[in-house]
């Protein structure tokens, strides 16, 4: 039974310089039309009862509480469902956050990225440190007791001192969940262009590793559980929706360019608004790519290893041998016939995952 849905909102105020997600800036006048088609797409699927609902983007907090209400009215869920909204600080105030809470949103993922104003400006973020902190406190005042904060590292010009300051501010804020992201240089972004022109240069692998280690050490010492390679939480505050991805569970993805895993198929929606609208208007699903997933697919082992406290239990000889070879290299450990990433393995996770790719 499918019990998770991802809803993609492809609009933002301004595209950040590092971002390659499917999003468009300065198209707020398109939101009403998009939401109407989004609801039509939702209603093309069976009426499942959703345990988790996730509004991602783009900048979902550009939507009004009325838009959120409209969408949620077309979904079945219960009082215990996790309903997450990604928030850009520049798009909200206390009143809007309170209305989001009243509409049914019960978890926020706030894209703060850094508390250093020079770094925020470099990233192309529109908020500053004061707005980031006030948004967090406004969310608390609005009644949110499950807040996740995004933090970036390995950013050009970022130092361990700047990172340490970010971590200390996070410690004082005390969110239930923290997601960390190292900067990825994606072709087609403004950052990529600046790298090609030698305006910006990536930090060394050594500094990036030092930053990652510092984050892990700092957060685990401050009572956060490192439950997934890039995610930390207080006890019982793991991201339920994202955990379904890592556990290789099926979910529905709706919206422009959204991906899903449904009826043993991984699929992706079309990426052009006119095409998206046109297909939905003939009551068809706007899927452009579809691939059947073999139950023996190695992808589930890669996802499973990301969950640091759950591990994997392969049954196929091929994957058991891969795991045992990685144990010899001290990248994995075997406990009660389950394989887990070691501390060393966490730092070489991409190399570990490559071993599972056919």
C-alpha cells in the first residue's frame, strides 16, 4: 500500500546560484493555474491514506495557505500523518506560518544554509542571518514543534571558523532535525559558470572532509542521532517521509518534473508547463519516463546503507561477496548478519556505493 506523496512546487523568487532543481523565478502569476492542475493530477491516482505528505521545490512556501488548504483537501491523511513544507525564510512571516500550521502543515524544513551573510550572498540567498533566526522563532511561536534546518558546507570562501559559528547558532536554536549538504557543482548553474571562469574555486577534498567530520562530531556530541549520511535528528524525530525513500518504499510524485516509485515502476513527470497542463487536461498522467524495478535491484542496497542504524541484509551471493570484501577494507561492519557503514565507510560512501552498481 502506497502511503507517501511528494508534491513538487517549481516556483521561486530567485534561483540560487548553486541550484539545478526544476524551478522558475518570477512566475507567481502562474501559481493558481498550476495548483488547479496539480489537484487534477492528484485525483488521477487512487485515494490512498497518506502517512507522509511532502511539499518540495522550488519554494513551496511561495504558495498561500489557501493553496495548501486546497491541495490538502484533496488528500486523505490522519492526525498522525507527517506533513512537511519546505520554507525559504524570505517568503514567510509569523502570520503566514500560523496559517500554514492551521491548514495542516505540522513539519517545516527551513532552507537556512548558513548564518554567515557573506556566504548567503555568495549562494544567492535572499535572506540574511537575522531573517533566518527570526523565521525559526516565528515558526516556534506559530506552534511548530517539528522543525528541520538545512545547512550547507564546502562552500567557496567558507572556513572551519564560519562553519563552527553556524553550528553554534544551530545548537542554540535546537531544531528537532538537521539536514546537511556539501556544495555540488552542477553544470548549467551560475556557480558552474563562475568556476569555469575561475571566479570561484572548489574547496579541497581534505577541507570538505574536515568540515564533514566537524559537523558529525559537533552534532553527535549535542544529542543528535546521525541516522542517515546527511541527516541528524533528536530521538524520534527522523524524517519519516525521506526515510521511505531510503527504505526503497513506493511513493507517488506529483507536479512538474516530479519523480515517483509506484506499482514497481520508477517514473518521472514532464518538465514543461504547457505539456504538463495539456496532458492533465485530457485526464492522463504526465509521465515522460518509466522504468520497471527488479526486486533484486542493487539500488535498494545503496539506499539501505545510507540509513546508518538499519543496515542491509543481502541474500544474493553476489552482494554478500561485495559486502564481505568491503568489510575487509573496513568500509562496512557485519553485526548479526547485517552490514553497516563504518565511520571510515561514511567518508568513502560514494566509493562504497559504486561497488553495488551493476
